C-alpha cells in the first residue's frame, strides 16, 4: 500500500512546488496576512501556504524524512466500512498491513505531535478595509494530551460557545467560537457599528480574561457530560459516525475511551486557564480605522496591511 511505501518523484515535487508558489503570488495582502495568523495558531482549516523562500528550501529528502515521521503504524487508525465481516476485515488487514513496522531509522525518530509549539511572542495583524465595522479574531492552540483530553476540550469549548453566542458583551454585535479537533481555537468578535477600535479591543480582552476564570456549576457540567457521552457513544448512531468519532479521538490522543463521567469542575477551570493564556493568544483585526492604535495595547508586534 502507498501509505506503507510512499514514493516521491523529484519532478512531481518540483511541479507541485511551482504551482504552490504561483498560488502564493496570486493571493491578496489580506489573504497573506490571514495565512500568517492561521499559521501561527496552527489552524488546520483550509490550505495555509508557506512563504516562497521556505518552499524553495524544501528538498525531496526533507519530504521523505517527514513521511517517515508521520506515516507510522503506531500513530495510525484503520476504519473499514462496507459489506465485510470482522474476520474478513482482520484477514485483509493482516495481509496488507501485517508486516508494516517502522524500520530502525524510523523507530529512532520521535513521532510528530498533534499541535504546533506555542509561539513565545504575541503577534497581531491589522488589515485596513472599507468596512466601518471592526472584526477581531483572537486565536491560539492548546495541546490535546493527558492534561487536556478530547472530552474536556469538547465539553469546555461547547460550554463557552453557548455562553458567547447567547449574550454578546456590550460593544459586540456577535461573538463566535470555532474549535478544531487539533486544539486550535478562534474567537471571532464583530463590533457594533460606531464602536471604535480601542473600545472593541478593551471589550474583547476583558471577555478573554473573564473566560479564563470561567466556572461551570455541577448541574450544568452533568448536563454537558451526559450530552457528550450520548453524542460520542450512542449506539443508535450510524455505525460509520460512531467509528469516525472513535478514530478521531484515537488519532488525537491515543485514548478513544476517555471517561467523561470523571470530569470535575476543577478540570474545566484548569482547561480554561490553559486555553486563554494571553501569552499564546494572537490577533487578526480588520476595519477602516487607524491600525497604529493597536501598537499601544500590549498585543506584541503589530503588522499593518493597507
């Protein structure tokens, strides 16, 4: 199978490199700035292109090394769907994958993590647009691991999503939280018309600070845990949906059976503290105001794009 014996042709790699560079060159300044924001928070949604200077340094040998680190049996999950019995599936799996094992070189390599290393410096991008309505995206990434298993991550972000969307704070017309399975999160805040950039930044930072100190009552946590267990383990779900859910959690943390019923309010409090750590939060801002105002807000280096 291709996954166990990946092959790379130099000509194909070069053709793909040139197409990728051409795609980079056709992007607008706003798209490139948003790419940089998504890259630093590890956003897996969509194609985030590296800069041409980085692309030009990539060799075929680099790609082969990457594949050896990523395509490894101990990091893989197999989901089989179709008119096949369990015994037949096992026989086919052993026939095609039974001999798949990392070689000596691969076994000595550390497997890649699920999330990028957090940036040590807050970064902010401001894109000047004709819109009089300021929009700010605050984002970061929290590692899905033993301290933050997928159950805590999904229950915690579900609670926050509902809280943000129910009653947006003053100055904000809408607040939306997007949470990705790899631990990347983006909080998108849209200002009410007429609200200036300093006011919206103050409101957003206050919201992030209060969210970091969030607490969940026992009764609400019980309801969230029951809903999470029902969604992820309900045997009345279509088998493919259930298999996909189990495979996703296994890929993320190697433990598809994290006991959600053991989660305590203190576990969620610790999660909120880690998720909204201001040191690892970055910003992408759009609007018609003077982006230089952001340079006095303590948001680290500010890149202004007109």
